[in-house]
C-alpha cells in the first residue's frame, strides 16, 4: 500500500504527542491527502469553529503516492477551516517537504489546540519533538529556514514555516516550504500562526517501500511519465515558460482580468509574460529567468528560478542583498495578481513582490488582488494617502506594490489592513462591490466573462474563488481533453462537475494537478491501483472524487454557508467585458447554476439531497 | 568499452528522480537519504548539481579499506563495496576526498556508487538527460580526474 | 639482476608494499616477515571481531587463501632479531639469516602498559593483537565488570566493542575529555556524555595508581556469604576510589617496534624518521606505517600518523621507491573517524587550528551534533565533527586540496554545515556558476 499507516497527533495546548494508525476504512473511501484529511477534519471538529481558535485543527497530509517514483510525487496538503473564507480550506504544495514527511515514516500530522508559547515541530524519522521557537518567532520564512539548517546541522532538513504576517493574522498567510513552494491559499498559514506553531521541520531517512505491486507500479509510472514527456504542454510549454506560458494566451482571448477586473485585457501583458522572462535586460545582459526547477519527483519542472535586475529600484539600499540572488520566480497566477490586476507591467517589481510573498509567506494571488482592490478604493477616493501611511495606491504604481508587500509580509502598518483581504478591506472602506472574491477569497487569473465555465468554477469552489478546483480553462482555452467554446455556457455545468470530481481525486493522490494538462484519470488509475491496496477502478475513483466534493460541501453548509454564497461579484454579472473576443459579455452564472445543482444531486437551495448523501455515504 | 556516468548540471532541474531510482535499486525503497547519487541545490545561483563517485583511478577508498571490502569490478571499472566483508569502520568515508562514500547507520556498512553493474538506474530515471551513461573517453572524466589528482595528491 | 626485497612487518603497509613491489618489479624476490601466527590481518577489524560482526577470517587483509602465493610473495612467520645495515643481513629468531637488497621496516607499534603496579596481573589485557582479542572475548562476558584504562582513539574503539558485548563498563581517562588528541574540548565532552547516556561510566582527569588481586580468602568468604560475586581485580584510582573488575583492558598508549634496529644507525624520534620517499637516513632501508615518523601534510613537520590510510599510502609509496620508481609523497594527512556507541566523530588536519586563523564552531549538545572548521586565510586547514556521516570525506578534499574558498569562506563561517556545497562550488565553479546569457 502507498500509506505508511502512521499518523502523528500533536496537541499543542498540552505539548503532548501520540501516534496512531491511519484510518484505513476512511482511506478506502477518500484515498488520501485532500479527501482523507477532510474526512478527519469533518469527523473531529465542529464546522462552526472559529478558524483561529484552539478548537480548529490543522492537518498536514501526504498522499499514497507522495514520495514514490511517480512523476510529481512531492505533494502534500494542509487541510483546516480557513480564516479567510470561514469554509473548508485545503492548500496543496510541492517542493520537497511532503516526500520528506513520507520518508520519515508518516502519512499525516494532526495539530490540535494552541501552544502557550511559540514552538516548532521537529521530526527526524520516528522521533518527533516540539521545540522552542522563541528565536524564530517574528522571523521570515527565509530566515527561519536558514536558522533551522544551522540549528539542526543538516542542510537537507526540509522546512515548512510561516512568516511574521501569519503570526499577526494576515488572513491569506501561506505555509511556505523549501523557500518558495507554498500551501498558498485560504490562509492556512494564519491558522498555523494562531496555534503558535512556527514551523514543521522534517528529515526522513527511513524511506518508503510500501507500494503494493512495485513491478506494476514502475511500469505504470514509466508509461505515465512518457505521456507527460510527449505532451506539448507538460513536455515543452511548461518546462520552457512555466505556467507563464498562459499570459499572452489568456490576454489574447480577452480573459485577462485587469485593474481589479474593470478590464479584461492588459496592455502590459507581454512585458510580464513567460516570453519576457527570457529577454536579456539592459543593465547586465541577463534575463529574468535563470532556469526551470522541479519539485520533488517532477518530470515536468515548471518552476521558475529568477533574478531581479540588480539596478532595479526595489533592490537598492541596505538589507537588499538577499534579493540579488536567484529565487522562486513568477508563475502565471502571481504575475497576473501582482501585475495585470494592479496594472503594473514592471517585471522586476513583480519578481520582487513575488520574492517577498515567498520570503514572508503570503499568497501572492490574494495579496496582489487585495492591492488591486486598494488601488480602486484609492482611485475613487475611498482610501486616502493618510490612511495608507503615505503610499499612493494608484493602478500601475510599482513602488506602491513593493512597499505594500514589505508591510504586509511583516504585518506592519497599512500592511495589516491589506492582510485582511479584499472583502474585509473593501467593506471597511465602504465599497464591498470592489472586492473581487467568492466566499471572501480573491479570484485567480481568468476572467469569467471570457471563460464562462470559470464563473461556475469560482462560484461553486468549496474553498472560495479558485482555479485549481476545476480548471476548465484546460478545455475552454487549451482544448484539453476536448475543446469547448469559452463563451458558451451549455455543457459547462457537466464540465465543471467532471473537473471538480477528477481534481478532488488528483489532490488526494500525492501527485500534482498540473499533470492533468496531459493526464486524465485513466493515467492516474493504474498508478493508484498498483500502489494501493484494494480496488481503484475508474468508477471507484470517480465516486471517490464526487464523495470528497460533497463532503467538503456538507462541511461548508454545516459551517453556515448557503447557496447565496455560490455567486460572483456584481461586476462579473453586470459589467460587460469591454474588449476582446468576449466584448459585451458578462458571466451567465444564472444559466449554469441550477443545472449544476441538479447534476450534483443537490436541492435548489444547494443542499445535498438525502439520496445523494446516501449514495456517497456522506 | 569502459563507460562512465556523465553529468551535465546545466540540464538538471533538481527533481531527484535519480535519487529515488538509485535508492530503489540498491535499498528496495524510495529513500533519497540512501542514494549513492546526490543532487546539490545552489539556491542563490539557481543551479542543481548531481554528484556521485567518478570511480577515480586513485581509488582512495579501495586503498584505505583494512579488510579488502572494496574491490574494482573489471567489467565496469566501478569500485564496489562487498557488504559481507565491510566491517563498517568508516575509514573509506574519510579517505575519499570527494565525499562519495557514505556510512549507512541502518546497516552499519558503507555505501557508494557501483554503476549498478553497468546499467545505472539514475541515468535511466533522469528525465532531462542531465545524467547519461556514456563511453568514458567522451565524458571529460579525465579532466575531472586530472583535477582530482592535482587537488589531492597524497601518494 | 633479481632484487631481493625484504619487508619486516605484515600489517597493511607491509602487504601493500609487497603488492606494489610485485606489480612494479615483476621478477623481484619478495619476502614479507611477520611475527604473529595468523595470516596478515588488520588491527582495525579487531573491534568488529569482538562484537562477533565478523569471524577471524574477516580481519584478514587479503581474502584469497593463495593470495600471497599467487603473487609470488613469500610470507614468513618469524621475528627479525637484528639488522646489520653494512652487510645488509637480517638475523632471524628462528636461527637463520637473510640478505636483502632493500629493506622496508613496517613493524608498527605495540601496546604498552602504564608503569603502574598491577598492570602485569592476569586479567589485565591490552587490546592490540588477535591474541589479545581472544583473551578479552573470553573474560568480557555479559554482565562482567570491566575497567577500560584509556579513552584515546584505540580505547574508544575498544569501548564500543566492550559495551556492545553487554559488560558493565567503566572507562578511565587521564585527560580532561575523551579522545583528547582527536577531539576539541566540547566534542570530547559530548562523546563522554553520550557514553554516559548509553550506560557507560566515564571518569576523566583520573589515573590508576594500582591494580591488585581481589583473591583474599576472607574476601571470597564474605562475598559468598552475602551472595555477591567475587571480582578478580581491584583497581585503585588517584582519587582514592576503588573499582572491582573481572577484566582490565589497558589502552593507555603504544610504542614503536624498533628494538631490533639497534646499531643500524637509524635516526629515530617517536618513530623512524623518513623523507618524502619513505627512505630512512640509512641507505636501502625504508620505513612505513605506524613505525615511521614521516612528513605531515599539514605542518610540514615529522609526525607519526598511526592510521590505516597513512599505512596504505606509505606502503604504496615505499614499494614504488624501492622498486626504482621515484615517487614523491606530499605527506600523510592526520585524520580519524570513530564510532562511539553509535555517535560518529571525525577529525581532520589541524583541527586545533593555526595562529591567526579563523574558526567556526557549531554545537547542538541536545542532539549531539558538532562541527568545527579551522581556516588559515580562505583555506580550510582542519575540522572536527560529531554526528556527520554523509560526504564527510570532502573535509579531507577541502583541506588537503588546499582549495581557496573565496566567498564560500564567509558562507561556511555563517553555516559550516554547507561544506559539500562549498566543495562543489569551489571545485566545479564553472558548473555551478550561472550561465552567462
């Protein structure tokens, strides 16, 4: 089996820890990672819990294929109730931390309570200890990682940590591992901060040899790797340009949200695109991109490793030395949020802001989108220079973005207000309609007027606005697995449901959803079947995906969310796109939602019908 | 024809498939900590450098072994550790100036690259061609060995 | 003309020299003389014999039964009583004599017992030869009370073996810490507390003032009546404390085996002085291994480095030079690796540092992690480590390669655990540096 069958339960309030077997009866129904951890959360906590209270739990979990030779096997997830959304939060991260946790012999860590003082959890194989974090409390992600390596005398200890912003309640604070990979969305870092848990550091030397049928597994993973290598997106586009391959594509189809979604095409898109990252700059003749880098086990290697122009304003002055080295570069969502959404076309400023998001543990999507909202508030006069501490939040102002990242990252000054996210910020300053969010979580980089299916994706996503719950962009724009018209709503509910269920399975395996540019569930299935005990037919996997989705939904309903939360901001429903192929269009959510509810086996007010609950056992 | 591992760091993305393949081949578990090949990440430079034994002509490890547990495989040219003979004294780990012989605390023996009897798993697993198994005369290995001799002349 | 090479001493240096001679001078007449009854074996392996990880054959330097025959190396079990350098003739204990064209002395050293009353009693053993090992194995049964005198390198190796046999062990060391000649004060102290944690009593800064037999009738009677076992020996310390013991193992120092060389005119200090070619001051006599005091790579002075790699390098270099292939030896490199009940330590080069040099020391006592690096300018000259098992050899590479560290010195001063990165970056700079656009 792909599991270690070993869970670490950490009670931070008492400092006690216990080891327990993984609930294999649940694993049979929920596979692992996202699905299984959600089941644990649902069983063990009250959905109405205050996300930042000791009664909330935070689960760090690997999947059954994490740490295997399957491509992209470095994934782990953090499952908890999110403080940004007050809904289920499940954030998935790559890097090397997840596999290391698996190699230390664990599947999952469940954190309960709140430590009376800052601590960090150290795991070396089967030995787990809570250690004093006084020296690193208030430190950045990068400082913490460096401190841990020195303290533990081991450059290979893998570190997942929060920055100072998370400690101070930035609601979209991320948990960053391996310097620049993040469980980024929904504020899982804020939950960790509320527990006085600074970091989890892991060294695993036990390894993993629990794949059920190693010969079949090797064959299946080799075949699947070949599919990735032969595919134009995963074999060529992503390695070369990363997700930034999308910047020009999405802009051209008029689905590039610009200046807080007032427009749908950004005149500066090409300047901040994947292609631009290859352009040698004037100052030193070097391009922004140093090379591509992989997460653990990944044969795609979409990660960007970038440098900032050493003459750029953002890296001048004292204490800026650390930004003059290579680090995690812009991915599409970050480039969009920090750039297009704020109207900034300065690639180096975006790279700097992205470095800061990594350094301090911020979700760059929510951060950039909140800055964009602040800019709209500022431009209409609802937010003044006095209130922002002197920063001029004008669209296109790169200095403002950089300053905002510094303040929010450290949880200082106006940064604390930006740290509340756009919904709370816009409400505070009297313009809730400027908040481009669903369930209080900021949108990612695809305009739902130009890609209709994404409107339904956002509105129904269990963790608030998100592209990674059903990436219909694949079908509507890239033609994967089949091309559908992005401006049409017919068939989109079916498409969204299918993507949602399939993605829930993918997120429960330990592998990366980016493989789905090339893989369908049929490519996962033989790998899961060979790795895990039991029957994992396609039918079973589809059912598991649907079950996970419905379990998350039920959690949200029990948490107090209703069908009224399955909607989009007015701007997307009433203000038509001005330019591009989608000019004149709004998102026709109203056409799609009833069909979707019906398909899901939900009532008209978005609740699970009894027969649905029974069929799925939710 | 003697063949060698040729490593081109420019092509390495740091995915560690080589470490998984190596450990699985040798330890029957995915366990990078027991891999004979290691990828070193240079974050500040954005570089990944796979690194393993070059099966150097000096064979410091072989000469330092007090019980003849390390011998040269005439077919592959690899210096191989005989698990049964190795007593775990670790002298080879300090004798090898390249740091490519490691002590395995789990078994009480040392481990090093043995070229998988002429079919290295790391090269097969590498998705980018950063690790290849090629004709020795082609690898620039001689250059590395010359450097090694210059840097570490003892005998 | 067929050269007659005689090698006195059948340890690693002797065996490797003989093999090198055979390869380099195929027609030569090669004799290897050893005075122990066994086939040439490695003392390094004795601790593993004691814990029964290997059998006696596992200690043999070369495994094939006909190894020496097949190479045409005559192995003689005998003892050289006298060397006449003028006539180039050896006198053997068995009565005969033997002429040589070139002679290699690699007789190593022997354990010496402290000049303290009682160290010659039965039940007090050194731990040096296979014969010693057999004696110790006989007495060091599970639960036996054992006192180990000396916690230097050899003492610590024996310590591990004794502890693993399940004896009730007390270790005495005159120095203020364990392995004082290999480990810095902090590291030596950590090894001590590690051993104590593992149930070994360690007493430092203490000497034995005498050992007596516990055999008095009265004593035995009392013990029998009170149900206590009678221990054979009583060890008295300078603190006044006494320790009962079934076995005392003496690991309190060694001396070179050079007595038979009296009258040869060899220059001898702590060992036989040799030059860069393993040659002594007497023509056609070479020396190698523990008995030789040769060039120290780090200091340039003459030192005895009683370690396996030095013996091996000495043996090989001596063989080449004796066979007429002038081979310059830069000097032996002081290094050691030790496993003390699972805590692995190592030291390299000038670990105690050089005047005017920089030093970085990182210590995490709770997890028994320690790393110390010594620099002279931007060159690393020495290192000490605890708990380091991966890539430890690069410490040798960096130090012996005299690799200029450049910017990596500052990085190592900040975080010394990055030695492997420093090594790669400095040696393969072109490979690591970013590609120019």
